[in-house]
C-alpha cells in the first residue's frame, strides 16, 4: 500500500468517525438512577435535556440528600455517554493499526 492510499484511507476513517460522532452528539439518552429516583435525559454532547425527580423523594428537610442523588445521577449519565463516545472513536480504527505502519 502506498502513502497516497494510506492517506486516503485515513481521511475516509476520519470522516466516518466524524459522522458517527455528530449523530451520537445529537442523540438523546435516558438514564434511570436507582429505579426512577432520578431520571436524566442527556444528549451525546453531554447537555442535560431533561431532569426528572421522583416527587416522593422531595423532602424539604433533607435537601442535601436530594442534591447528592441528582449530582450522582448526572455524573453516572455523563460517564456512560463518555464511554459510548470513546467506543465509537475506537470502532473506526483498524484493530492492528494502519496497514503498512509499524
């Protein structure tokens, strides 16, 4: 394989990755934290689209617990999206690296 073919293949892979990432970033994901306690809808770009808290958990005397649950739910949703994004990036790469490269 010559250098021009390798460059064309690399550009093609980069375009495929970019297209998949753009689709991923516009997609909305729903994350259920502790069986409906907190539901986070987040885009692949990491933006919160919607946040739902189970009304049974609303206790004006225990604001700290609710804030901690919401923070943890958002962080778990973000980590899941981050892992999915990384998987997309890795899926477009050849398993053994670029052909002809060491």
